[in-house]
C-alpha cells in the first residue's frame, strides 16, 4: 500500500523505533542463540565454591545454633520458588541449600531462570545437582555455574557433605562417587549432615546391594546426624538407627524446610508459607 | 533465502522460505552454534509466519508485524527424543531435542528491480517452555527468561 507525507513520517518513526529496539535487544544480550547448547545469560561461575569459602570463614568463630534453609525440586515452579524465597528472606538463617532438580530438562534457559530467581535470596546458598539438571547440556553447565558435583565443608563445628547421588545420569561422566561419600563420612570428626538429591534406597537408581552398602556406610560413620534428600517431592522423615532420614518437599506452593542444629537438639521443620511444623527431633549436636 | 542469527534457531543460520500473497510464509532453516562445553550444535527448524500488512513508501518497505510459530530440533547426541531407558518408564523425561517457538518479527525492506526485494528482519522468539511456565503458574518473568532476540537478512526472489 502507498503512503502520503503524514504516512511517511509515521513510517520513519516506526523505522527509528525498530532500529533502536533491535539495538537495545541485541546489545543487552537478553537471549541465547540456541536452547540446545551450554550458552547462558548468567555470568555466575563456580558459585558453590565461592559461597563455601565465604561460609567457612563466616562459620570459623561461630558456636551454638545454626539454621539452614532447605529447598528442593523447584523444577519450573518459579512462582512457588519465589514464595519460598520470600519466606526464607524473613528468617534468620546461616545459609540455604537447594537439593537439586531446579530444571525440568536441563536447558540453558532453565539454568538462567533459576539463577535469576535465586538471586532474590538474601542468604548465601549452595546448590546440588538433581537428575533433571543432569540431562542435555546440564552437567557441563552445572559444573561451570555451580562447580564440583561433590563437596564438603566445615561450618561452626559441623561437617556439611554435599553428595551427587544421581547414579543413572553420571554413567558416562565422572561425578557420581560413592567412595568419596564413604571417605567423607568415615573421616568426619564433627557432627555430620549429608545432603543428596536422590535417596540412597531409591529402587530405580540403586540395586538392593548398593543401597545396603550405602546404608552400612552411613551407620558406620562416626557421627552422622541427618541424611537429607529431594527427588521424591513429598516431605517424609524416618529414622535409621540414630540417623534421621528425610525427604525435603518440593518448592511448589512455597514449600521449604528449616534444619536447626542446636547443641541441645537438632530439629527439622517442613514449612509452607508462614506455617512450619517440626517433623523430627534428632540428638543434640553435642559440642 | 535468508542469513540470520539467534532467536533460538542457532548462532549462524541459513534459510529458505516461500511467501504466499505477501501474507503467509513457510520456511526451513539450518542453524549452527559452536559450543565450548558440548561441541557444535546443529539445528533444523521449520516455521510459519503471517504478515497482515506491508507498507510501502517509494522503494522502502515495512512489515510492522509478522507473527508465527515454529519447531526446532537438533541431532546433538546429548539431547534425546526418548529418554535412554535407564528408568523404568521410558518417557521419564520429556524430549530434549525438540522445542517449539512462538515468534514475532518486524521487517524493513528495499524494493529492487524485477519485483525482488531485500529485507532486514528483527525477531523475538519465545520458547514453548516459557509459555508453559506462564500458563502453569502465571510467572510473568518467564517471558523475559525464555525469550531470545534475533536478526536476519533475507532476499526475496
């Protein structure tokens, strides 16, 4: 269709707006080229390592009560994750652990959306890799953004062990290492708390013999207090001797958990919004 | 014929499309993205676009809106159509090697002799997962997190 003088001016304005918009979007780097690669928008790298270094320094002189916020299986429930983060931000916490499955299918855009959402958290946080995060290009992206798959650190006289239990997704890639977990638990000289994504007795991931070996290893650990996992979405807890086993509920609906490590007694509470309910009472941290 | 970049179709793209009545457009695009961590990613995409208006001032052309949808897939070995059978349920994971897109584009062109034209097109693609997030839990930032801009230059014979 043809244009008169007025139309021409409108046309010129549209071109100008279009060029400015194109430049804005291209220069602001607001997208990734392909959903199938490891390219992400976030500039965060080696997040767990950096955070743990800060936590170790922060926890060096600390004694007494420790409060840890727990999140799990947020997948693409960003609204639920934000609700949980909002509640966690109102709490007095030492740090937060996300127990994995922060994506559905390990896409780069899902990593970006998760990192951006977790940026709203006012507490330091570390992230375990879940089985859903370890498909596609998820494994190398996790390594780049968050760091090692297995790591441990000492915080205020407690040993925190973050263990990658995704046996099926790490068959071709190094990173699933039960021997590492065995050494970490056996060599602990402090009350120890084990965090993993998949529960050690999961029938899909582990044979009965593998589960029995892991159970024996936990029972033989000098002072393992809690073994916590995600993956199953519904919050549960039970005992294995003096060890408390618990599944942290998924963050859909704003669910989260609070683990309190107190010299008198440890406790775990499952929360939804402002409502929290204590679900287990462990032995005292004892130091 | 087009050359382009980004908008979830690959860093480097070459495409062929056909336009019916200046309004309906179907096309096929080959994309390639070098990737330090997972190696090169090849992509194959098909698209449909609808352009309601084409404005012209002398030799200049403007298509203020093209809306459409498309599908893109890769043959990269790390991505799969069906999960690899390690789980009891073969369909435990959704397919990772294909994605669907909704696209918006605005194009500026220059009429050439013999009814040919050359165009510069700016795209915004929204991934199916972003729309899923938006509809499932009303989480508005999904539109930004799951959106990719792109640019292409195309020549219409």
